[in-house]
């Protein structure tokens, strides 16, 4: 079993789930409370940058896609 911590929440989790908790922003801590591995942290600026890159990629793919004729309503 391993201990993970985020803010004031300390959890004891199975070893096989540690990577999931690290990706969710938890830190892996040792018996003495010291941080062994830091979790992935994302802030709003990182997320906005990632969103903008995704929107640009979508626009690029839509520009390459063949145009479909407008759909006729019955």
C-alpha cells in the first residue's frame, strides 16, 4: 500500500493505482511524510493553452475534409 496526498487529504491506496493518483494531482509521500514523487498539476493557463491547440487542430482538419452538400429537408 502507498500513501498519496493532495492538499490536506492523505489516502492509503493500492500500489497499482498510484500512477492514476499521480495523474490526478496527488503526491506520493513516504512514511515520514516527505514527498517521493510529485503529481501532475495543471492550472487554468495550461488548460486554456491545451484547449486552444485542440481548437486549432480541429479547424485544420475541418479545412482538409471534403465539403458535404447541404442536407435537404423532406
